[in-house]
């Protein structure tokens, strides 16, 4: 239970704050617009308007972000979690080749049958430590996630082709990572090419604030050939090193929360969403709100296509069981019981629909003016 200010209550009742202040005055309560009202005062006013006080009036339960704030309960019992890494860089500099190279050399080892399907994120193990890679184009991950204020990446690998050097999208990637305060490791790629010139890459990146350790800076540069699979181990070791400095932690004992990596409608399975669990552990059967939709986790498939019953921090997992298709970058939160999840899910869906309608009306009016 949280209190409401006069202004917030007025908004919820669709009245002017001055009207609320007047009413409070009549009830013998002197109040200003920003004054916090206690439950009694809220109930008095609501009764006066013939409105029943529901939970929803007191807490804006529809904001999923509040569940991402660390509370004492979530901090106690935290343990180390794997880093979540994205790969960014200019067109054709080798992002996809690097992702494939890491996956092929690391994921398929010891996995009979290998990868049966592709879920937009995967996890590997290096020296007994896990690393999660988001298989979305880094730029998209940063822009959609950032537009929603969601932070999912702990670290970014900036791929720069040694034969091409710093290009516009290299700079764009640096800006994205800096804005999100995500550390950058530079992978100087295509080192197998005779025209490779890593010194030039280092020189050019210096101008953008990425100074190599050899040159007195603190940016890690890892020479690689994504095509030939060379330098990958060293690169992954550097990822683990940077992750260690970041002291990434999560509490596997709490209810899961995280972000949607991708989602689509599947003919046979319905709404299918790839989620990144950022804190807590997700279980089959959990009541869940995902963006503007909700449901119960029906089935979970991991990054190598296996059915799993639970997924801990930093684990990507594909789920079914949602009533609708969420969007990449949407937050998800598991709730104690299905009733709460449904209530919040439905209220969020309703709000989203209303926003859409407002949007549509606006567009129609604009069109009207265009025609005039
Ligand atoms: P976009 O997705 O279009 O932005 O490109 P990308 O960054 O994913 O590059 P991609 O991995 O598709 O590689 C582009 C081309 O460079 C392909 O022909 C790769 O085979 C080649 N390539 C990637 N890495 C290397 C490398 O280490 N050495 C050499 N010689 N070629 C490479
Ligand atoms: Mg690519």
C-alpha cells in the first residue's frame, strides 16, 4: 500500500486538483496539491464520488519497472551470474561470423544432435564459466531496449574489420554502448587477411576514446579471425575478465524477472517468446506478466532446443503459454498467483489498447488536416 498525493488522486478520479482540495477542506482537511493523503482521506474522497477504492487506485501496479528495483530481499542471497554480451559493429565486419564461430566451437561440444533450433540468444561455457550471447543485431538490441529503458547487456564486443577500420556504424555502436554505460571490448577481426592493419584500427579508435592498454589506455583489444576461429578463446577470457570486474550478481531464489529478446506467433504453439531471465528463477507453471500480455509458462525450451523445467539468472529461454505476443524489449515479471498476473496483465493490455486508440485518433485527425 502506498499513499497518493492530491494531484495523483485527482488524476485517477479525472477531477481537477482544486476540486479535491475544496472537498478535503469541507471534510476538515487542509491540503496542498502535492500533499500525500493517507488511506482514510483517500477513502473519504472516493466515497464522496461514489468510487470504490480498489488496490489499483493505491498502487500503480501496471508499471512493471517497480519490480526491477533491488530490494533488501532480492539482494540477500545474491550469487554470481553469467555476463550477457552483445556484438556490435559496422556492416560486414564479421558480427554474424563471430557469433556463429563462438556457437559452433563452444555450444555443440558434447551436445548430441547439436543445435536443433535457434532462439535468438545462447549460452556457452569457457573455463567452467557461463557467458550468454544475445544473437540479435546489437544495434537493434540497444535501440529497442533503450527506448523502453531496459538494460540487458553487461558488455559489448565491438567488431572492427582490420582491413577496413573504423566506419560510421562503428562510431554509432560506441555511442550506444557509452550511453548505456556498457563496457566495450574491441575485437579486431579479419586478422587472417593480408591487408589487415590492426594498428590503424587502434589509432582510429583512440579518437573515439577507446585507448588500448598497450597505449596507456584501459580498453581491451583482442585480435581475431572469426572466419578461421582464431583468437576466440582469448576474446572469451577477456569477456570473463571484464565480467568479473563488474561483479554481476543475481538472486536465483526469488521470482523471475527479465526482458523479452524476441517473440512471434507460431501456428502450432501460439505465442512464443524468448526471454532473458535477469534475476530469479523461472519455472514451468509460473504465472507471468510479459509486457502487455500474461499467462502461465506452459513449456520452456533452452538455447539448444531442450525442454527445461527452470531457468536461472542470465539464462535465455523460449516460453509458450502467453495470451498474446509481446514485443522485444518488454519486461516480464513472475507473480505469486495467477489471479494477480491476470489482473495486472489485463489492466496493462487495456491501457495499451487505449493508447493505440488515442494514437489512431490522432493519426486520423492529422490525415484530415492533410486533406484540408
Ligand atoms: P551484417 O550482418 O551485414 O552487418 O554483417 P556482419 O557484421 O554480420 O558480417 P558477416 O559475419 O556476415 O561477415 C561479412 C563477410 O566477411 C563474410 O563474407 C564473412 O565470411 C567475412 N568475414 C567475417 N569474418 C572474417 C574473418 O575473420 N576473415 C575473413 N577473411 N573474412 C571474414
Ligand atoms: Mg550479420
